[in-house]
C-alpha cells in the first residue's frame, strides 16, 4: 500500500490548560481514537507554549483530515491553528529537482 508522508504544525488554544490537554490526549489514546485508523505516527512532539509537530504516514488525504477531526470533536476549538502538508525525503526531492533541471537544459 502506498502511503503519504505528512508533517503537521499546530498550536493548542491558549484557552486550554496543559492539564486539560493531557486529559483530552489520554482519553483519545485510551479509547483508541488517536491515531485514527491507517495513520502511523513517526514522530509526535509538543513544545512549551502548546506548539507541536507531527510526522506521520497516512494512506490518503482523508486520514490526515481525520487526525484533525478527532481532536476537534473531542474539544471544539482545541487548536489555535493547524497546518498539515505532504512531505518527501530530502534525497528524493533532490533527485526530482536534478531531473527537472536536466529537462530545462
């Protein structure tokens, strides 16, 4: 099965305390709601101030959307912002750029 690599950057709403964040996360993990089906977490980090990053592999765009909805359904307004985007290995990106550059010559 082909998977998409995604990188997500987010900030938890300043209205949600660290204790509430831990409570919500524990509940989602215990119930098996997060990560959503098909999502494999490669790295999941949180930083001081409620900012964080996730690197994951998903089977399709719907799984990426689902990963946001799980949190939003658990606590409306949970994220102040969230941004997810596809990502590729740097060596693969370099190879693609080199091939495209050769076509221009």
